[in-house]
C-alpha cells in the first residue's frame, strides 16, 4: 500500500474529526495497518475551523502531521480555500457540493458531490453527514474495507444509531463508486 496522507477539513459540528478518528481506528484495528490521527480546532469548537490529519500505511509512521496530503476532504468553503493549495499533485480533492464551490486550479482530481443533501433527503438527520462522507471517500479510493468502519461504529456509538449510520455509509459508498 502506498502511504495515504489525508486532511479532513470543515467546521466544528460537522463531525470532521470524528470521521478521521473512525477511519484511523478502522485502519489500525481491523485492517492491520499503521495509522495515526491528529487534529486542530479553530477558536470555537462548534462553527470554528477544524482540521484532522490521518496517515495510513503498511510501514511505520514517524511523523504525525500531513504537510502535503494526497487526499483532501473539504466540507466548507473556508477550509477549501485554506487547504486546496497544499494538496499533493495528482491527489484527490473531495468536497460537498452544497457548501463548496471549486474555484482554485490545483493539480488534483476534483470531485464535488451532494453528500449533505443526500443524507438529508434519505435519512433526514445531519448527524450522519460525516459517515456518508467517509463512505464516499472509501467508495472513491477503496482505502479500507467499509466493514471495518461498521466494526468501529459498533464499538463506538449506541446501538439505536447503528442502522442510521449503516445507511449513511451505504449512501456514501454508492455515491463514491459512481464518481470513482
């Protein structure tokens, strides 16, 4: 496996950091990969800028910060404007089409999908927007097995929320595979 360097970015309350933690746990615990996750917050936890770095590799990871991601997920215009210039040439730039208008010309594969709108139309609860985004990412990149995400969720969230999360993941996977 080639080292995957991901930056998840958005605003507080979107579940960006939670999604990054779930992905790193899934890779480390259920995929037998080395994974590391770090995060930073803006001035306010909810509504402020957030960033989470994830590195996944078969080999040991010695530095936890991503300086040039090969995968960038931006869920707000502000995060897109801030982080689009740092993407590795030829990388993947995934954005939510409701919140982000692709403006900058960077050497990356740009994919804008209606993740938030899809969640609201099919599930009606924004709390699983981040899980839909994870499914979309996995559908496009095949970074890990989707079942590993389900296993982490099963250990993390209350049982009454599992079906909603599984549905959000499946919606994302479908969108990602169609776009990939």
